[in-house]
C-alpha cells in the first residue's frame, strides 16, 4: 500500500469479516473497504467505484470480491485457504476464489499469501513440490498453549446410562465447571434446525420434500418442516400419511434443539445460536459476535460459521457433536475435511496464555485413527495417508477433475442424455478417464433429476486446452440434439 499498490484480503465467511474488520479498522481506518453479500447494492457499488478509481486500496471481502476491478494489485491474502466456502457451486459462474486469486496473481504479477492451520492436501502438495514457498508457525500468538483435546466414548456412556439426550455426562460436567469459573463455551453441531427429520415410530415413514430427494428438517421456532435445498415449507406432520399412526417424533440433533436442551440443563446460562437461520439480517453476525465478545453470552451454539478464525479471550471449552457423521460422508475429501473442521473448531478454545482450553469430541468410534490425529494435532500424518490414497486411486492433486451434470424434470431423459454424453466423451477420452453417469447422493433438487459424469484428466503430457475444447463441443452437440434440447448441462471444474 505504501508503494501505491492495492491489497485484497479474502475471507471464507461473512462471520469472520465482522471481527477482523473491527481490528483492521484500528490500523487502516477509511483506507479500507469491506465487500460481501449482506451489504446493499448501493454500498457494494460504492466499493466497486472506489477500487476502480483507486480511492480504496485495501479490501476485505468474501469470495465475490475477487471480481472487483483491481488494476494494480500488489498482494492477495487468502485466509483459511482450505475452506470449501471459497467454492461457488450454484448458480454460475462456478469458480474457486483461491484458484482465481492464483490466476489473477499471475496476470497482475502480485504476491499471493495462502494461510491456514490445516492446508488443503493440494496446497500442501504444491508446497512439498517446491512450487509454493512454505512458512510454518509453530507457536500460538501471545504464548497461548494448544488446547487439550479428548474423545468422549458415547457407546461407553450409553452402556453406563450416563447419556442425557445427546449430551455425555463428561461434557455436562465440563460445561458446569466452565460456567462456575465464569468462562465461555462453544458447542459445534454442523446441522441447523431443531431436528434433521421427523419419523413415524410405527412404520418409519419420513416426510420428504416434494421437489428434492431429501428429508424435511423440523424447525421448532417457526413450527415448520423446511427443505434446505429449495426452501419448500410445510406444517409438521401430526398423523402418519402411510399408516395413520399419531406417533410422529423428531429424530436427530440440530443447532436449534441443542440450544433448547442447554436451557433445560443450564437455565441460568445465557445461550446464543449462530447459524444460517439466526444470521439472515445484515447486522446479525456483528450483534452475535459482539455480545459473545462482551461476555453477554455464556454458551455459543453454532454450525461451521463458528469453526474458523474467530478469536474470543474467555472461551475455555469447546464441545463437538456428531463427529462421526463428518467422517462417513461419501466424498474422497471426507477425511481431509473432517480433520480440518474438527481442528479448526478446536482452535477456538484457550486463545490466551493464562487459560488452557479443553476440547471434547463426542464419538461412537473412539478408535477411529483420524480422530487420534486430530487429538495429536498431527496434520502431516493425516496428509501422508491422504496423499498415498489419492495417488493410488488417481485423484487430485495427481489429476484434474471435471464434473458434468445433466438436469431434467424427467429422470429417464436426464439419464438418457447423460449416457449419450458419456458415450461421446469416451470416443476420444477413453473409458478410463470418463466415469459414470451416476446419480449423486441427492439426486433430485428443485424437481430436476441429476446425473453426474466425472472426467479425470492427468496433469502431465496432455493438451488441456484441446481436452476442454472437445468437452465443450460434446456438450453443445448434446443440447442441440432435438431430443435433449430441454436438458440442462452444467460443467464444474474441481479446485486445483
């Protein structure tokens, strides 16, 4: 900035901008602009014009700020570079802000700083190969010590009849102790709503969304069943439509139920919830974070919004629910992301040197090796296993992935067009590179049936431009075919 260049500071979540902006404003004052979707169009236009006219030379923003009209960037900082929030899936344009930063850095000849306590496997691989510089910070700021992380065996507590709802006795005792010492607590559950779904006790009927292939989530506050994909809402089911039983009950745990349970166990504690439902208004993030920072709240319950970057002095305890669900997601990055999420949320505890934090991870499988790597903070052991598996099964960083998705209200037509496209792609790319078509985990969204084709392209000795041109031509051929004119095909490239 001193030499007249511009700086972009990228953050993955709007929640993070709230705290960091307050701290950066003390140093940079009005030289700094903030850019994210909670601002009005007028406010965003003001930043856009400020950047274009070089009146604003320092911008803190979320992924969309990468498209601001910078013309003399000297530095791009990508904080929490591993975060999935940097990826824009829908609607188009589909992009990854970290990868865009690398491209823009090359175009504008500026420096890129990628920061993370748990780098993505791809980024760490590039550093290991010497393509990126590598700096390790071995100590926490202000001589703070790392928190003590423990696994709580839910199976054991269940046998001993110590479980109270979804809370282990170990966690309840630790919470009681923290509250008595006037310390703060963060509870992490990566599912919003009161309960993931409702079910009939007699026949196990589960209310599902009429537009998407997902169960409806029960929200107690609004007393409604809601689809988190298309927004469809309907009243809770009182009588089972399948067997006419009145034994409908909520199943599982969401942040709203967690907040409700805490009020039963600790009625004197001041509790606040931070998830998509409580942060819809412009200043909601700021109000929640400030009230927690000012110790007007004792227990903060939240989803992944609270898992990264936030810095609170008085948090001594972090409790993690449903850790097993993170591990068993059908995705080749599931273990990497589980490690990142659990490590990041653990890092919210004990951020001052006079207060060692405590983290309790509730699990049904305390022998799970990845959880032990989280306890030991052994990123490199996690990476060693991941990189070996990626090489064996031919996944990034050893290949590039391109995902083509067909969408249509007719399942038969969506599948037929996907098969037709896959056959066309195989003519030049071969069967080894073209996988599918396969229905994704959630195969119907907004009344459209989805089928995925995954293309794996090696990184060496291949003309990538020619491959991309060939793929575009095949997609165009399919959608101009009379039978498939109504089929929508999206192309999405996996992050670097």
